[in-house]
């Protein structure tokens, strides 16, 4: 008993049961822990459901058991004993209000009594299987006295025509029987045609049965909620919907673009059309969808509106010609629309042996689903069947949207998207690798290696759809390309959420943002489930327009993903024509294709190369396959073998050098090679290498005499002067590490840094001691150097540091609001110096101008690259650091050969520099805007955070091209 000291008992028994402590302190028994089951990837405790059922007035006993269906999927059946009239519908409605949808049992069975075992407990093994004949589930599925009416029979007939099965039990959850968004849309369309009732697709996908669907239809018929659109008085003008308005704005902003055209081309064998009039059939279809004859114009307030022309003649051009003439016609068929005129173009072109139909519609009155409807109606017309006219049109959609916009529904939707995007930092956009002008379209297609059966099984197990699966893959891929834990892209949904709109030809498609918070320890299934829930919620709130979402949240459709599952097997994709303009920078569409999927990436080739497009598709396919097998997102491999090989080749930068070396030893060798050479120059004062070596030996000895050495820190607070080099090298030789303090830092920051580093000694200029009034430790003033450090140098060889000893501590901005200390070791600097010195050809005779602030990591490059190579270090005086002309004059007067500046200052300097002795110049600290460097020097763009020792990549800038990389990894 782990609590023995408290209660005195030696043993505690662990029952393994699940319970809940009530507000009064008592415990409520829930269930055996080992009765937990998995439903569509969610862990469910049947005892929790039974506990909720027990709260229903009249329910005496309740139990819940799991079963495995013929498809291998687990489902739940709830059993209850009730006193009085407690129907299955009452129980189901109660549970829907208390539990998430996946916890609502697929079956309900009312029993006269619960089967009990010898101990008087519920005998779970004796609870009947609700799917077995004679199981006793029939009274629940079809209650005693139940008689199927015309509505119920109609529902079964419609389901059978769509799914091939008509024997669904009365209360069977159709979602567990393969109901998808596609079959739901088809079902609502058939219901509208048969009963004149509009059912909501989104509600169906939340869970439905023959019983609930029949009840919904009967309820709507009784209430008379479905009204024929013809009963509404007609108007001369109808405001554009928000979705249409977005297209309208883009069309007027790009009047010569065809990005919002939807062209189609179908070729018929002449023999097939023998005795049939294709033009007449097309005319019949257009008449069935009269809004195609609308034009767009302003109302009295100047707002864009649809103007109906129901009596206008359907114009169809008819031509005849050769195959060559057909090809020429096809190339020029797609042209921009004048929205104030006809919004469609139709041509029937006859050649020998074939008849070609060309269709082009403005997206403002037509969408992808409209193409599906149009072609289906055309097939009906050609076969001699009647084409049913629209009963609900775009004009009705306009009226309804105006009404909804005035309701609380609009405000709720606005809040929903505001909350959804509150943590989103805009749309995830892949960094462009091409910098062209204008917008041109590229295309890359590839068959994905992921099997259709695998995706379907995964989606079903996750309680989601194939769309949610692929949307999740896209979100994950974008997070990898943008290297972020969050991602956001746009998608579309048909906007057809009921039977009324199932046959509507118009612009209903809605653009929606999809956001992701990627937790690499989460399973792909969990991510897909969350995505499915988000998509469902977004569809319910789609009254709020994407134009408003974009304006307020800063998201865009620049990265678009669409799963085109609805087009599977419908033949519309083959009729679509290519257009020359890319609508968005990146649009990835995935189509079912036999037993797999086809990925189709349309991209702006002025922004992305073909190689980048292929990389995106390849990564998408690889991640889709990974989702099916990985236990966590961390196990999903975004990079392929070829990517890894490329990285290995690029990063093959290791080269051999003396890894036992230290910065102190490198300086000593330079000093001994030429003791008389100038080491440091400041305002006309020069210190030779021999003298600097002598003085710094004295300083190292002094520091050591104070008991300061390996991994201790010595703070240095000096102005820009020769003292920078003296103090730095002296501390490094002592075996301690130096802490450079910039005198321009606020007192509070200096105090934090010194206290955080536990500085053992302060080397300071006497004029700056006022910056540290709180410091009570030992101070060595620089004006004491001459008197203290006279005479021959002491032997300090025993103090020599090791490669793994601390060399410097630098402070960068911290996420907590306080500076963050970073300690670098001698071996870090030695590796860097062994790259930079030969790379920029620095050595004896070179003159390096030090511009960087003492506390900036680039100052290490200035100081140690020069002094370890035998070059002369010229320290730029403070008074000219912001005067580019004066700096150039200094360079010229002193014959400077090497220099470095922070990016913005250095870029401006490159525009005025005249010093012809300058051979190398480095820039770093910020992103570099392209420029053309002077032709007599090598300009380097350097990149690397402080923690990586000055820089880890470099790029030699050759010209002002738009691509300005940070280069490849430096050697070592």
C-alpha cells in the first residue's frame, strides 16, 4: 500500500474498475477498464454510454456492448429496460444531445429484462447480436405494429438505387453502411425529385437512418417547409452572392485573363448522333437552367447584380470544316467574357465522321458540379428523355443568402472562422524558386502509389472521409515544406448541401480555409479525425464569405487543395479543356483513378519550376503512403531516398584539419611567424604581433593569478579601440572564456548578462565603469595595462586551453523576454577559422576592417580570422561607423583588403565603395535584397545563428538576379 504511512494498512487492492467521484465525494462505478473499445479510431468506454442512458427518465437498466460487423468494423448496440413509454427515438435523441456522434450506438434494443449471470450481474455474453436473425432486434429495428408507408418505401427504393442495397434496418446508422458525401448528395437529389423535400447533406453526414430520414421527410411535408421557387415574385435584378462577387472582382481586375473560364470539349462519333440534333439537345439543357442566360450589371446603387433574361434565345454557333480548321478553332475558342453580355459560348463543329461540342462558361454562373449536371442532362436529352427544369435557381440562392446575412447565423459563422484562424499565420506558401514576370501555367501529373482500398479503410477506421484523409496529408506536406508546426491552405466544397441545389447550374462552390496544428507525436488517424470535424464545421458555417475571411485573417487561396472524389466515374474530367492561365500559385487536385489516385498539380510557372512541382507531388504521395502505416506523424517520411542522397552530397563538407588546435595556439603561430607585422591598428596607433603576444601573455598570467581559468567567464567592457584585441586575446590565452559587453547596451541588459554568466572579473575602460554601478567584483582597468604588464612575457604555456574549453559567451534575444546565453568552445571557432581563412584568402599582408559591434558574433570573425592568419586588424572608429563615405575613405587610405558589415549597411556601402584594394566583403545578419556587387571584389552572403558560430552557409553573390540564396554548408 503506497499510502501505508497515512492509513496504516499494509495492502491495497487494485480492482481495475473505472469510476467517477461525484460532487458529494462518493464514487460512481462506471465499468470494467478492460471493456474499453475502439470505434472508428476513437477509444470508447461503453460504461460511460450506459451511464448516460441511465439518466433518461423511465430507463431502469442500461448496458452497451460492442460487436464486429461483416465488414470488420466495430459498432455498438445499446440495451435498455424501461418502465413506461420510452421509445428508441427518445433514447437516440437524448444520447445525441449528450455524446459525440461516434459514441451514439448504431443499434438500440429495448428488452423486457437484462440477462443476468449467477452472481446477479448483467451477463454481457448473453446480450443479443442486433444483426442476427431472430436476435430480438426486430422489435427495435421495426417496432411492433410498424407498417411501411409510402415515404419509408421511397427512402428504401432510393437507397437501393444508389447503394444497391434496400434491406437496411429501420434504425441502422447509414454512416456505418458506407454512406458518403457523394451518395448523400445523390440521395438528397432523388428525395427532392420524388417528394419535393430538401434534406441537408451536412445533417445526414452527422448520422442518419431509414427511420430518421423518413421522419425528416414527413415532417417537412406536414409543415410545408418546402416551397416552389416559382411562387416567389420575379425581380429584374438579383444581387451577386458573395462567392460570385469574388469572381466578379477578379474578372474586372484581370479583364484579359481566362482564369475564370470553364471550357469543355466533347467529341462524338457521327454515327452515334445519327438522327439526333446535338444543337437542339444542348438548347433544351440551357432552357432547363435559365440562369445561364443571365448577364451581370449594376443596380441603381452601383452594386453588381444578376440580370435574368428568361425569354432570350439560346445562341449556338454551328460550323463545319476540316480537322485542321477544327484545331485552329479550338485554339482560339477560349476568350475572356464580357460579363455584361452572354456568360456562355457554345459551338457545334462538324468534321468528316465526327461532331465536336465546344462549351465555355463564365465561372460567375457555372462551377465544376454544374459541368457534371450539364453533361448528365445532355445525355438525357440525346437519349430522348425529358430534362427536368430547375426548381431552385441561382436567383433563389441570392435571395436566401440575403436573408441569412441578416440573421444570427451570419454572426455565428463570422465568430467561428475568427476562432478557427486566431492562431494561423496566413496561408502556407511554398517558397518560390523561379522569379519570372506575369502569371503562366505549368502542370505536373502523377499517379500516387497509395491504394484506394487502403485509403478507404483508413478513412472509415478514423470515422472520416477520403477528402479528410487527403486534406490532412496536404496540411502535413505544407507544414514540412514551410517547416512549421502550423499550416493553412484553401479548399473548396460544392456548396450543394441539399436536394434543392443538387440539380442547380450556377456558382455555388465555396472556398474554405483548412488549418492544421501539427503534433508530431499524434497519430495520422487522430489528425484526419480532427480535419474531418473541422471540414464539417466549416461547411456548416459557409455563409461567411472567403473574401471576408481573407481580409480579416490574412489567409488566401494561394495554396489550394481539392479532392475531386465527386467526379469519379462521371466522365466530366475528360471533357474539361486546358486554359492558359494559372488561377492560383499552387493548386493540387487528387482524383480517384481505378484502384488508385491521380495527383494533378497546376502551378504558376513564373514562381515555381517543374522540379519544384514534381517534388511537391512526390512528397504528397510519399506522405499519403506513410499515413496508412505510421503510428505517429513523426514516423511519416516526407523526404525520399533521392532527397536524402542530395542532402548528403550537399553537406559533404567535412575536411581534415588539426582538431587538437585552439584559437590561442593559432594566434601564437601567427605572432611567431612575423613578430614585427602589424596586428592591430586603431586611429594611427599600431601594435605589432610580437608586442600583442607579449602583453596578452601578461594579461593571461594576471587572470590566472586570480584563480580564474577553464570554463570561467571574464567580462570585457571597452570602447572600440585596440583594447578590444588586447583584452580578448589575453582572456583566451588564460584558459578562461570572455564575455564581450557592448557599451551601447542598456544597464539592465549588461547586469543580467554579467550575473547570468557569473563573471569572475571585469576588464573595463575607466570611462565606462559608470555603466555597472551595482558591480562589486574585481575590476582590471585598461589604463593599468602599461604599468602592470611591462617587461618580458611570463611563461603561460601551462594555461593553454583545450579544444573543448569554453571560448566565449554571447547573448541573443530570448523568447522569455530576457537575453539567452550561448557558450561556444575553442573547437567551434577553430572549425570556422579553418574554413573562412582559406575561403577568403586571408593572411599576411591582408588588412581586415572590423566593423561589427563587440557583442555581435561577427566580431569573432573580424578579430580572430585576422589575428589567427597573420593579417592586420583595422578597427573602424565609432565616429565614422555610420558615415559610408568616411568608411570608404578609410578603406582607401589604409588599403583595406577584407571587410564585413551588417546586411543593410553593407548593401548600401556596396553602392558607394571605391576602394580598389578591397578583395573580399561579407554581409550577414538579415535577408539580403539582390544587388550587383563591384566587379573587383568577391561579395559573400553569410548565414548562421549565433549558436552555429558566425555562419554555417555562404553564397558568393555574382549579380542582381532575383534568386539570392544563403548558399551551401561551409566546409567542416
